[in-house]
C-alpha cells in the first residue's frame, strides 16, 4: 500500500512537471504563431488526422442533386462570387490564397500529382468542407450563407474540375 502511494505521488509529480514544461514551451519557446512561420514538426498530421476521421464519419455518400448544366452553371456563379478570391480560376491563380497559412489550394490547376483541384475527392467530402469550413485555416464555413442546394452545386462543380463543363461554367472559371 505504501509502495502504491509512492508510485502515485511520483506519477502526479511527473504529470505536473510535464504540464509545466508544456506551459513554459508555449510561453517562452517561440512556437510558430505567425502565418509566415515554418510549420512545427507533425503540424500537418496533427491537423489532418482528426479532420479526415470526422469527414469520413459525417460525409454524405452521394449528391442529392444531379450534375445537370443548370446546377454546374449555378455552381460556377457561386464559385465566382464566394470562392475565387482565395482559390483562383483556371487562368488566374489567387494572389491572396498563396499568402494564407495553410495556403488555399488552387482548385482549377493541375497539382504535381496530376490531379486538378479536388476532382479526386468524393463530392460528399468537398460538400462537408464547404459547409463546415476547416478550423484554424482561412477556409470559411458556408452553412449559413449558402443553401443546401447551393452547397451541392458548388461541390459538384469542383468534383468535375478535370472534366468538360457547360459553356457558361467554363467561361466563368476561366477556361
Ligand atoms: C478566405 C479564403 C477562402 C475562401 C473565400 C474560400 N476558401 Fe476554401 N480553403 C481556404 C484555405 C486556406 C483552405 C486550405 C485549408 C487546409 O489546408 O486545410 C481551403 C480549403 C478548401 C477545400 C479543401 C481543399 C483540399 O485540397 O482538400 C475546398 C474543397 C474548398 N476550400 C472549397 C471552397 C469553396 C467551394 C469556397 C467558396 C464557397 C471556398 N473554399 C472559399 C480558403 C478559402
């Protein structure tokens, strides 16, 4: 019993020391807080593991509306109005998107892995991100400013970023 007591006291003292060390690091250790700072080790992983898990749990399996010309054209107008300032168009990358941390990915440009924007993501995943936003990044939540239909229209549009689009939508997104 005495032995157990000692172990518990040691454990609590260790825990306190650890908390103190974490506090001292935050207060004096210069962790990166500026957008221009370099990310700290594992920052990307720490942010993306819970985000992926949450989206996986909650994203709808399919779009409730079809990818008709009308829906894609409406999605392109919404994109021009709400998203283009950060995410750019096919002929003009966003200047401000590059200055955010994390940067806002250009959604009409082929990335190094050959994928255009988020066209390789399930449409339900893009819908979740547009609806709920991504915490501690510049990505806003649109659940209050766009209707359900509008959220799907712009998500469907992005899911087809590597495919031919109706003329109006093509023109709006700059190709
Ligand atoms: C104020 C700038 C800003 C605006 C406006 C904005 N976004 Fe974003 N968005 C971001 C940033 C920054 C990220 C990157 C977040 C991250 O790295 O986790 C992002 C991420 C995303 C992603 C995920 C990209 C990926 O590679 O997984 C999608 C999809 C997206 N935005 C869609 C939209 C749509 C659709 C709109 C308009 C309705 C919009 N965004 C408006 C800043 C913005």
